[in-house]
C-alpha cells in the first residue's frame, strides 16, 4: 500500500517528502549530538499519516531511511534522483546507525536508478573521501570510509541479486575499484576492523559485473590485496601487538575472515577465466612473497596458493589445453620451498607442486600418472636417502611431463636461486640443477639459456659447496653436449672475465671432456674469416678471435695444464698459422705496446694476444728454456712482421730441437701442415721440419723415406719460401751423412785461420763458423768444440765491440752443439766464462750485454746450476742493483766453494779500460768480501790473499773517485781476511 501511494505522488510531492525527511534527519542528528534526545516534527508525522503509517515511527530513523530509499526508487526524474541522493550522502556519517540507514536508502534507490547511484558513489569516492583521507586519518575519515564501504557493499549485493544486472556495462567500475584500493593502501598494519575484508569482498562483487576487470587493473588489485594481507605481522604478533579498542572484534576472527576474503578473491578470478594461463597469472603475483625473508609471509603465500589450486582441481575444469611456459617457473619457486625452515610451508609447497602437476596431467589427459606422482610427493624430507631417491624420480617426471619451454623456465628458476642468502634453498637449487644436467637427454636448445642465466648468477654464488655442485652440473652438460656448451660459453663474454673462467675450469674436471674442449677451440681457431670481417666493429664477435683469447687464458689455468700438454703440437701449429694469418690481415695494432713484465697488463689486439699465447705455451709447460732462448736473442720480436716471421719460426724450432721439446708430436703435425692446401700452413710446417732435421732424434720419430717424400712434395709448392726450405732440408747432413766429413774438414781449416794472430775479419769468420756449427750440430763437432771455445774465451776482452759480441754469442753456440762426449771439457770452459759473462752484462755496448746474458744462461743450463728459471727471469726482466744482486747470489750459491776461481777471474777485470766492466768487477769483489767473508777465510790460500792485497794496493793510486772509494771501503776487510788466512 505504501509503495502504491508513493507511485501515485506527483513529482513536486515526492520532492517535498524527500526534503522533509532529509531536513528532519539532519536536525535530529544535531540535536542527538547535543542532547541525545529525540525530536518529532509535525511535517514528518503528516507524511507518515499520508502514507498510512504510524506517526510514532518518526522516532525510528531506520524507518525514515527506508522510506527515503523507496521514494527515491520511484522517482521518474534522473535529475531529481541525483539531487536528493546527494543531499542524503551529505548527512553525517559519524554513527553506525546513520551509516547503515544511508546505505539502505542508497541500496533501494539503486534497484531502479543504478547509473545515477553509481555515478554519485564514484564522485564521492574520487572527491570527498580521497580528499579527506589524504589530509589526515582522523575520526572523520574513518566515519566517511565506513559509510562508503557500507554503501558499496549494499550496492554490490543489490546488483548481485538483480538478474538483469549482467545486461549492463558499468563503466564506473575501474574508478570505484581504484577508490577501494586507495582505502586498502591506507589501512594500518594491524587488525581492529573488518575494513580489509569488506574492501576485498566489494572488489569480488564488482569483478563479477560487466565489463570484466582489465588485466592491468586485476594485477593492481592482486598486488594491493596481497600486500595488505601478507604484510600483516605474524599471528603471534597480531595477538600481542594489536591496539586494544573498545568493542573491537577478536583479532584472530578478523585475521581468518580477512584471509578468507583474499582466498575468495583468488577463487573468483580463476572462476571468471578457468584456464592454465589464469592460474599462472594469479601465481605470478605471489612470487614476491614466496621469496620473502619472513617465514610467515612465505607461509601465507603458500597457503593461498594451495587453497586456490585445491579449488581449481576440485571444482573447475580448465577451458582449453594451454601450456604456458611460466608454469615451469612457478613450479620451481614452490619446489625450492621444500627445504623451508617452517615445516608447514614445506608440506604445503609439496602439495602445491603436486596440484600443479595434477593440472598438467589433466591438460594432457594423463590422469593415470597422478597416482604415482602422489606417492612421490609424500616422502619425508628428513630421511636423506628417501629424499635423494624421490628427488631423482621427481626430476625425471618434470622432464617427462613438462613442455620444453616449461622445463627451461624451471631450470632458469633454479639457476637464479643459486646465489641467494638462504643456503638451504640455494643448495636445493644446485642439487636439482645437477640432477637435471646429469639426466640423459638434456635438450640442446636449453643449453644456451641455462649458461646465459648461470653466467649472470655466478658472481652472486658465495658458497664453495654450491660452486662445486655447479661445476659438476657444467661438466655433466659438457659431456652430453660438448660442442653446444663450448659455443655458448665462448659467446657469453670476453674470455678474460673472471667468472667465465669458472665455467671453463668446470669443463676441465673430466680429462676426456677437457680434450674435446681444447680440440673444439682449435677447430674454432681455424675458422678464419676474410679481411672485411676483421674490421674493428666485427672483431669482438668473431668466433676465431674468441677461441684465440680463450686458448690464451686456458694456458694459464692449472686445470688445463695436462690437456694443453697433450695438445701441445696442435696448439703450437694453430697459433703459428693464426699469427701468420693475422699479420697477413694487417691486425698488428698494439703488437709492441704490451709490457710482458707487467702482470696487470693484458694484451689488447688479436695479433699481440696470439704472440703472447705462443710464448705462454712454452712458459706454462715447463719448456722455459725454449722461451728463454728466443727472449734473450730477441727472437720473439721476429714474429711481429711478415718479413721476419719465418726467421722467428726457424729460431723457435731450433731451440725446440735442442731441448727436445715435443719433437715427435710437432714433427708429425708439421708434416701434416706441409700437405695442407693453405699456404700459411705449408710455410710454418717446412720451417719446423727443416730445423728439426738438425735434431739427433728426428729419424727416431719419422723414417728417412717419409721425410724425403714430404720434402720432395715441398719442392713443387707454389710458395718460393717453401720450395727453398724444402731444398735446404733435402741437402741437410741428416739426409746426406757423407757431407759431415767435408764440413768438419772445412771447419778445421777455418779454425786454423781463426787461431792466426791479427786475423783481418774475425767477425765474418765467426759468422761462417756459426753456420757450420749449426749444420753439424746433430753430428757433433768433436774436439774442435773445445779448441774453438778456448779461443773465443780470449776474445771476450777484445777492444772491438763487434768482436766481443760475436765471440760471446758463438761461445754459447759451441757449448750448445759440443756433443755429450765433450760435456765435461766444455763445462770447464763454461765455468771459466761465467764471471766474464756476468761482467759483460754491463758492457758499454748493448748488443754485447744482451749476448752476454744469453750465453751466461746457456752456461748455467750446461753446468746445471740451481734456480735456473729464476735466473732467467732476472736476466730477462730484472732491473737495477736488486736484480744484479739476485743474479750474483744464484751464481755463488750454485758454485759453493769456488770462491778462489771466481775471485781470480774478477781481479783481472780491475784492469779493464771500460769503466762499466771495471765497476762490475769491483761490485762483485765487494759483495764476496761483504756477504761471504767467512767462506773466503776458509777457502782462500795465503797466495790468493796476497794477490788480492796487491790488486787493492794498486787501486789506492787510481785517479778515479769510485775506484778509490772501493779501495777505502774494502781495504780493512782484506787486511782482516789476510789476518785470518795467514794465522
């Protein structure tokens, strides 16, 4: 009856009735605030009587609000509804009864005027609520917020019950949702009201209306709601730490209802779009919380996921077969929680993975497989043996049932969790990764992504045990897909990067794998592109240059030491031909800028890198004598130019032959190179073969027939150098032994001329004799070596620098080629030459000084001194008095007790016309007196001391200030020495 009377009212009557009720409610509220007593208005009573209602009901505000809502609902004018609805919402929201009444009236009005109600609520949320909420969270804001929520709840309920609501498109939904999220974001981080629950439930209701929430807005809803709920303190902290307010609900009741609201939101979203894509979309927003450092946050996220997945499995049928790759990532995150410190999180994460795999089986129609999977998912984590066995089966199941893309995402998730702070999680990630890499059938297409991810994560991995596990995984993958692994690791970065070396080292833990790695690098090295691709902008991406740089780095990696030794010959020929190729291409920039004695320095250009790799091949494989030979004769510099390259290879091969450095393997490789279609291979090969023919062991490794055939082939080569060297090889004494007698007789004839006093061209003669010595080296020159060396020793003090230079250098060759039978005799001469050679390192002529260092080292090697390698380092790179003192110590300590001979040789140089040589002699004698005084007392005779005193007395009259200073500094030492020896 009331409704029919309202419908029959005119518009003006409706306006009057609404104004009367609104005025009464506003006046009544003011009086209630002041006096807390009721107020009856005659106009309201008349309205109630008109509508056949009891006038006494004017005291009941709920009746008036209900009546206001009914009249609004029946208003035919939109403007009328908007005006009176706005007046209603302007009423005070302070008391709960008032807020409930307003919400009731709004709800009734919305049943016929939904658009107007919606627009007004949106305006309220966007202006009055958000504006006042931004000022300060005072009591007025709380009242307004509560009213807004109450109205929104009634509105969504009304729309839910209205069957025709789905026909409408509510364009205001996004703005209203934003208002609700604004409320949620300003909620305090504790629980005292149901506001969180209400906001989430309203959003659930709104999400069911058309149009559906966009993915972007849905994502924002998920982020805000999850943060608001998961970020709450732990339940223990909530119980003890929440503010105590009057009439506040029980905090655990609030917590459970809030959590339930969040679960309903997730279930509502998946119900709207029941697909695997939507499952992954929802789980994606929990990732941050699964990785949280706080146990209760991880636990809440896992619990939500479990309830969501349980709901999907039990209540929904996913729409279509979809296999999003992100599923593998989410399975990985949940799997890593199997070692969580909270036991309930462990169990729930197991169940979550099980439920996800159930969905996978449903999608694939493999429901029978879920039974066995269910058994695997219920093993006990604390039983290590069962744990490992089941992990192995689970890894196999992942590989079998996930798509390649999903399995790859799972692997990458494990990789990206290797370097975190949680050791248990990192260790589990490493174990699972190792099992996956060891599992046969690892797909090639996954290799690149795995290593790219692993390389990024390596700097974050601090645990040694996890690093070892990663090395095992790398090795396992390298064994399965060697070529793919090498190619990927090559492409990641420059080989000098610290972290990339960890991967190369891992590939060396298996000896057969390390051989395959080196072989592949050798093959990549030979992929030499044309000149146009060697421009600066392409160089960094060329596989051949990356392989070259990698070989250079691995030479100095201890894990590859044995493998490099195994591949020595191939690497040597590969580097030599690569260097020749780079010189041909003109890539010589910076080749002479690199400081090899600076440890921090790195070769920059490819040509320099190749040259340093060539040096490193000998130095790191204990063939330092070969390296030293070329260093002290400046032979390495010959490799820097095409014009001198073949001379450099010749000197290198000569040194290798003398020190028996991998002659068999290198000779075999050189013969292969001589048959190559590449001209540069032919050049390198013939240079080595020709020199190796001077090795006494050459025919032990290769028959004369094979050698003759190979050299004969070289005679028809299109390259002139190859033809010339082939002819030289065919004419060697090893190929024609009958030449030996002729060359020896010629050498004896030259020696007779050499021994003649005042021979006019000793330098030219020594040059010819050196050539003959080299030709006869393998056959030995017999007693001639001793005679030549003796005469050369006397030329060390010649006044002509060129004569000293050639004499010292040829002396080194003579003791080098003298033959084993005459080693003892040559050792005597080498010992006699030691002190003069030491002094001539200070020769005023730089060429003489360099040759003195070279021959001094050859004497040390022949005499088998201690610290020979250290001695070479000082000779090659040492500078100043510190290096000179070290050389002095190495020499004296290696010849303990031979002080008399050293002293007598040194005294002779006190008469040298060259100040530098005389100074070297004084320093030597002074060092003996200072550092070995006690030993001199024991080993010197009276005659020795007398000679020493005579030499020093003669220096007392010298006009040179340094000489007199030497006399004054050491005369007392000599007197004291004389006293001890004479007594």
